[in-house]
């Protein structure tokens, strides 16, 4: 024992601990008193507080004795907090030593103490003060109370034996209690009611405080709480606070897995404040979610207080408790759903009322012909679904449900509307505004979609189709603007402002017309400029199965999608199941030794619109083109880059799971941040970065359990386990993969062997896939393997480099026909997580050129690098290039989602078989070269160097042009209009007066060939008119004069 010796550990002690036991000699280079067991006393303690001297000296002596018997209860000195041990047992004995010094053996400790809820007895070190300093005193209390309980019950010998026990922690306590015919678990369980009933003789003022929960107070429910191993949680109900036992909550839910790891104690105190004892009901539901019906333990008497307490023992994970909402309100069923538009029936389903209850008998179904009732009882059921077959088609019905309990019937549920019909109307009608018109998309209920698609595919005599109607004010009357539409989308290119739309379905075999769909509003998007520059903005691609926001400032998806409601690579479209947090476009170069990267990054966007907000939004190359330009001109370290970007999406089956992007990248040295950049940018690299979170349907932190990898040519990957390249275990076809080798690496696209794939020399080509992707892994914090979330997050989100200019990264050779062949290869595939986010341009550029911590230019699957699932981003780059001022580089990139890597059946969203990410990426390449005349994937061409994107497949570029012919230009009765159409396309025909007012004649898709129609103009006033015929690419106008 040393006094007054300088000790660096105690010279500025913040917590008034003036003495401690130090078991380790750590200052060999400094004069010190001893090599090991030191109890240090500060002289000030003798003068200031003799009671503190007793307290801290007792603590230190106990720790020294305990260290001699069980050194495993201690950690190295540098890890110790103020000399304390790492053991709840030792620290509880320290407080017991203080009791012996101050009170003497066998005397009561009358200090008011409270046993804390939600605090583990054994998780030492988790309690802190507000400033995060350790609450040593607070942590001693539950340990001390438990040991004093043992002392009161078994005498002082039990604590002497625990002190001398060599086994650490609860293992040592269990070893001692075995000699007394009990276990630590049994005694910890009995401790809790003893605290409530004041049965610990040596601690008469010690209590367990539980929160008051009032059954009559709605905002108290549901009451949620949780605790870890060796702790207690619960609540009390008290007479006089809206408490009536018959009206108490009915059940408790907990996640205990069996009766050995959790106990439930109910303590009752009657109105005379007499303890009536306690009971431990056994768990009758040994499942992950066990139910306690606490009403079972009510004996019909009134009580002053009833405590309901859950006790956990050696559970390795947190145990959650929920006091269910009172069902005896009684509550009706909730979340009523209807499977609408069925032929001659209505199918209802629902969920049980809030709060688990065993007193529910059945459900009652009521129906009315008008909203709001009166309702007629039509049936009862114990199930959670019901089919009403006593209905007539094409009538409105309104349903409500009730719950019938043994104590009475609930009030009505919310009302739900149903409409049985043999001809289902379109559903999910949505609009997207463009500069060239408004895009409408819709779907059909399953019962209508299949027969319509089948009839369209089989080209029946009377082809089913859709009609689109429009009005200027909500509610109609509606005017027909499109007929004969066989697609599930329509572009209104005649709108100048806004309008309201409905869609009808026209069926055949049997013939019938549906009711109108629900009405939606559509508006034109007008280009705008603010203070000479346009505003950052988003528009949406939603014509396909992948929906996503597209910006005019270099990012993809919306990182704030949860707040804005915009899609962010949502799949399926319209589900709000986003796969992408944010995608980013980067361009980097090294100029005179300075690394510069113009980039999009959350809260750090260096790209901004160059001239107008949007150059074009509407039909064009694809069903929905979104065209914009952005530059880095306003950035403090601008490279002088302007990017023209066109986003493309189609509604065609198989080609609707990706969005393609075309780019023109132009350098202007006068826009370099210094005012005069180099004549040529050297080592220019282009990259796409996708920070994916797969996906929103994941309930357990969708952003931290992902895996990232690559599919294509990747050197040095041939020995890996999780992603080995090359490997050939599958036969990868255009939309499906089969087990078994086909002699081609699975990471290559086979092009030229399927219909619609044209190659220059008619041979099959093998192209590296160039695809980075991210998918959902198994979250280690969940018990089950939740990879893919049971199908809810089965998609793999990918990005593929389709076209890039020649670069040193490519593989180039001369083929047997004397043509230059080129594999377009990425410069790098990289990934990182939020802990490695590149903070500056130099760090970004290192990833862009393939400098990774492990030395891989194509960074392997994290699992192959002994990493875990986490929040990953992928980067796919192309280059390096030289770009002279005034010159332009072109690129094509596609991003989408597939069902797994190699396809599968979607049972979760009910879409049947879907192609995988490999197939979707290959279909994007196939779509790009559709229609190409003098190029193919092995002999690539840029987006403006050949015909591309000529969908649907099989359309040929016929000679001739789009032409408009009229029977006469002087019209007095009927007029014949004839069109020569070189290829299948969308056509608008209208009659326009000299004031610009239009009368629509036709709007729809026409096949190649000749089309004609006759128009009655007898009711049109005399005058000069124009007949206008338009396709997405061309426009023809003829002047006519109407006479009487």
C-alpha cells in the first residue's frame, strides 16, 4: 500500500476516485514503488472525507483479493476504467465490502436503492453519465442488490465462496450456488418479486420501480420495451388510474425462443396493500413470438397494483416485449383489401384487429349498394378472407367488416369499394410530363391482362385495344384522343398546358368495353432558365418496368426518394421498391500534375444544366427520351466539360427492365477554371458510380447487407471462390440460363445466335459483359438467412458499358476478314463502402483508374477479400482518353435490374419468370445494335455512326420515306388521307385551322406500308386548313381549302 507517491493515472482524476488497485506493472522506465499489486491512496482523502476513505479502501482491497483468486475477471490496466474490474461479480462484492465496513455483518442497509429496468446485470460497462463517462457507482447497484439477496437468503458464507471462486462471472456464481441446491437463473428469477414484495431483509428500502401503464389511456399503447440477458422489464397497473381489470390489455408478445431463457412473473397487491404473492406462468408458446394472455391470471378481485414483469436470463440477443393494444374496445379487423374487377365475384381479405386476443370469435361481413350504408350483414367467417359471389357485374358495392368477441361486436371497419366486371378497366394510370407531350402509362388487373395480351399476340380478328380520353376540367366530359392502342402507354403530343385523362379497355372474344379508369392529371414540362442558367431538376422514366428519376445535373435516381416520392430504380415499376440510393457521373483528368474530377455527389454536385432545364422529353428514339445538357462551368475547379445526355426507355417486353444513356462529352479549354486550359486533356477518364441499397422492401437496414461484384473480363480472378472469372458452369441464353457448360465463359455475351442479332459476317461473337452489379446479402444481425428477402429484394441492379471510344484498355485485333475487331473493355471496376468514401478529387481519380487497397484494377467480390456484407458502391470507368478542345467523345451506358443473376420466378411480386441481370444487360446490348447496318458488338460504332435502337426487333429500314397524300386540296364533302410509312412507328394525323386549333383524326402505331382513311368534313366551316401528319422523327403538312 502506497501513500503520496506520484502516479500518472490519478493526477487528474475526474471522478473523485482517490484510491484504486493496480494489478499490472507498466512503467518499467520510471521509478515506482512496486512491480505489481498496488493500492494507491491520495493523502487528500484522509483530510476531506473519512467515509470516502472507508469506501474506496474497501473497494480496492476487494479487487486485490478477487484478482488473486480470479484474474480472468480483470482486463489489462490500460483498458481498465479507473482501476475497476471487468466483472459485475467483483464490482458487486466491492459494494458489499463497503457495506461490511460501514454497517457491519448482518445489519440492514437502509439506503434507498432502486433496481433498474432494462439494464443487464452482466453487460458490464454499458452504463454512462450524460457526458459518456462510466457510471461505476450506478453499475454496482444491481450487482450489489443481487448479492445482498443471496446473502439474505443463504448467509455470508455464500459471498465468501463467490469471492474465493476461481471461475469468472456468472459461471463462478453458478458453481457456488450448485452447493446450495439452486442456480443463478433460479435465484435471479426469484429476486424480482422479492424486490416488489420487500422480501430482502437486509435491504428494506430497496425497490423495483416499474412504469404505470393505464388501460384507459390510448397513447400508452402499444407499450414497447426490450432488455438483454440477465435483466428485467415490465410495467404496473394501478387502481384509480382508469384501471379496471376486466378492461385491461389482453396479451403480451415477446420474442423468447423457449421457456428456459425467459420467465414471466405477475405480482398482485390487493386494495389493502397486502401482498397476495406472485406466480410464474409457464410459456405455452415456445416460438419466436410467444403470446401471454395476461387476462388468464386475473381471479376476479380488484387489486391496488398488478406488476407484469418479464425476466431474461442467458439470451444471446435482445429480447423484445410488447404490451398489445386493448382489443376489447373492441376493435374491428384492419387493412381491408379487395381483389377488384373479378368476373361475378368480389374477393376480400383483411388482417386481425390490433392487439392479439384469444377472445375473438369470428368476423362479420356487411355490404351496401351506396357509400356510407346502410349496410346489410351478408355472412360470417373465422377466416381472414371471404369471396362474395352474390353480386352482379358492373355494379358498385361497398363493404365494411366487424370483429365479434365473446364480450360483444366491434364497430365497423373502414369502408372499401368493389366493382365486379367481366371487362376490367385499366388500373395504375399515371402521367409523366414532357416537353413534347404527356406520357400516360397503365396496366390491367391480372384477370384482364392475360387475355388481352394473348389476343394481341395471336392477332385475333378483333384486336383488343385501349382508348385514351381527355378533358380540360376534372370529371369530364371526355373527348377521344387516341384509339386502337395496343401498348400499355400513350403519348399525348397535342397538349399545350394540362389536362385530365381516363383510359378504357376494349375487349374481344367476348366483346365488351370497360368502365373508365380512375382519372389522372397530366401537364407539359416547359424548359426554363433562371438568371441565365437553368435550374437543377428531375424528371421520371416510367414507361418500362424499371422506374427512376433522371436529373439534369449528373445524378441518377433520387437520394431523397423516401421524402419526395420519386422513383429511384424502383423495380417493379410503381412499387416504390427502390434499388438505388444515388447514381453519379464522373469525368476526371490530370492537368499539369493537378487531379481534377467533375462529379455528382450527394450534397456536392459540380454539374449543372448548361442552357435549358430540358432539351426534350417525349417520344423519340425510344418510347420516352429525356434529353439534357450539363456542364462543370460554375465549379471552382472546372475542367471545361459539357455533357449532352439522352436517357432512353422502352415499354416492349424484355426490353423494359433497363434504362439506356447516350453521352456526348465535349471539352472547351476556355471554360477551364483558370480561364485557359491545355489544348488537350490527357488521361481523361469517364466513370459511373452507383450507390445501391438493395432494396426498400428489406425491413432490416437495406443499405448495410449488400454485396458488390463484376461480370466480364477481370484479370486475376481465376482462383476466387465467390466470383471466379472465367468460369463456365452455365449455358447463358438470351432470357434463361441452364446448368452445364457450353464452352463459353459465363461472363461473356453470346451475340449473333438469336433472332434479331445481326453481325457483319454472319458469325457468332463473344463479348465481355462489362457489368458491375450489387445484390442483397445475408444481414448478420438477423437470425435467418435473409438474402433476397424471400423474393422481395431478389433483383440484381447493374450498370453495363455498351459503347466507348477506342482506348488503351481495349483489346484490338484484325479478324479473318481484314476488319478491325475491338473488345470494348472498362478501365476499372472498383467498389467501396461509406468508411472508404473518396473525399477529394485525387481519391476519386485513384478509384477511377483502378488503384485499390488490394492492388486489383478490377476489385474482387468483398467476400473473396474476407470482407462482410455492407453498404457498397460500385464504380465502372472507361479510358484513358485524349480529348482536344472542341472535340467530342461519345459513350453508351445501360443500367437496370434483373431477377437474380441468371433469372428466376418472381413469386413475391407475382410476375412469373423474369430474366436475370446477365440477360437484361445482354438485351441492352442487343437493343443498341438493333437495326445496325455496318457495325456489331465486335465491330462497334458510336450512337451517331450507324442505326441503333431500332425496336421492336425485326423492323427493317425500308427504302423510301414518310409521305402524306390527299385525294384533293379543294374539299367539299369527304377527304381521303393516305400515308406511306417506311417502318412501324407512331403516327399522329390532325386537321389544323389557321388559328392553330387542332382536330385529331388519328393517333396510334401503324405498321410499315400504306395507310389510308376517309374523313367527313361536311360540318367543318369553309376556309383554309392544314392536314398534319407526324411521326417521332418526321412531319408532313398539306394545305387544303374547304368549300360548300
